[in-house]
C-alpha cells in the first residue's frame, strides 16, 4: 500500500542578508517570507509553518499575522505555526487567532503547539521560568478542551476557572488540527497520545531513525487507550540546489552562523565543517540535490511511519533568493520524487 505523506516547509523568519552582506530589516524579511510561501503554494507544497520568536535574529513574533497575509495570496497550501509557544501565551487567544485564520483561509489553518526551544517570551510576557512545567501542562489541558468545539468548563491554578464558556469564532468545518511539537521527551510523546493529538517530532541532529522508540511509544500509548493512532510528522532542517556540492556550499555558511550564534548562548562548541558534512551524510540535515534529498526524506518517512515531513528551509543569513530556488526545487522535483519512492514496494 502506498504511504501517504504530506510534504511541507517551515521557517523561523531568520533575519537574512542582502546582496551587500548586511542584515535586512525585519519588515523586509517578513515581506520576503510571504513571497516564499506564495511560491511554495504555486509549486505544490502542502504546508507552510511559521515559527514564533522574540529575539533580534528572527523576524516573526506573530505567526498568525504573517499567515493571514499568506492566506490572502494563496489558494491551497495549509497554514500553521512552527511552533506556537503555548506556555507563554493565552490558550483562548491562541485558539481565537487560529480560528480566525481558519476562517479567512477557507479552512486551511492548523497549529503546532509546544514549549519552544527559546525562553525569551517568558520574561517578555511576565512569566516565571520556574513555572515552565506547570504553565505548559495546564495550558495544553485548556487548549485541548477548547478545540473540542464544546462549551468549556475548566479549572486550574494559572487563571480563574471557566464555566460552560463558549469561545468565538468557532471552527467552521469541524475542529482545529492541532499538533504537539516534541523535541525528544518521552513524557511529551505520551502527553500527545493522552490528548489524542498528532505528534510533530523536531529532529535537528543525529540519525533520524533513532527517534523510532518515540514512535513506538506513541503507538503503544494509543493501543492502551484503545484509540486509532494520530498522524506523526517530522520537522528537520535542509536545503536543495541543483547538485549536492552546490547545496552544501550555499547552506554551510548560513547554517554555521546560526548554529554558532545559538551555541554561544547554550555552551556548544563552534561547528566544524567536518561535523556539518557528517550531519549531511548521515544525520538530520536534508541538504543536497533533489534526488539526494528525496531519497533521504523517503527513508525517514518509511522508517518512522510518517504522514508529514516539514523541511525547515531557512538558516540564519541564508539569502532570500537562494531559499526561493530551494523552495522551487522542493516543490517541482523533490516532492514528486518522494511520492514515487514511497509508492515503490
């Protein structure tokens, strides 16, 4: 049986460099991102995910606003976050923003909620990092109640209780598709199953098939709950060019800048070229020609039983024009080839 796989793109709205090597203004980066999504829609990409950050090196702090602009200029591509940092947001407002996006896009909205890999939003919005665990646990519990599309009665410790509360606007055609983004915590995998929500695995390094135990855990949790298993997706970085060599050369410098900048904050050593090349060859960097990237995506999809794969195509200062070429190759050559490979016995 042919494995059905949706193929999407994710971006964090990384602040890119112009032709003169200087950083573009945040406003221009956002306008460029909209153009990237319009191209993705044109070439047949299934989904565009826009990340939320609150720091100088990423331009997007309000994904829903950017996605609404994309909705107005596209026809079929599904629109979502990558991810929404639910811990430092209001679940009711998140639901309302995405239900509104769903309305203006004729039912194309979905949301990936998670803890996020950065913590700048906590002090910005007045949350204590010592409440990190409690905030996410209670807010995902409330959000799961909201997407049930029923009047909500809910009580926790982080806000006043809700009693038979309706939230507007409702989703026009059913429910808001909601994924839980997971970076590799077994507890998060089980939580996704407990709330009967699809699982999005963020795999940014190492052999992607090492996440198979998390997939098995997810499946086992649904078996114990006696419910059908929800979809599983993967978010991983990558870049496509006409040849393997060109893809690596285009991607390497921007990826190193991004990796080393974040690494300085987290105590990582600077990335060496040999480490990068090893990750491209054996790890979770989907960098290369259309054939190389398609083969690698197909292996991951088969090995993990995926229903969606999202390529995170932005990488630090990597130029808008270079990303546009990568998007076009992804839609016109990688996606059809992945589907051919998955259709083979």
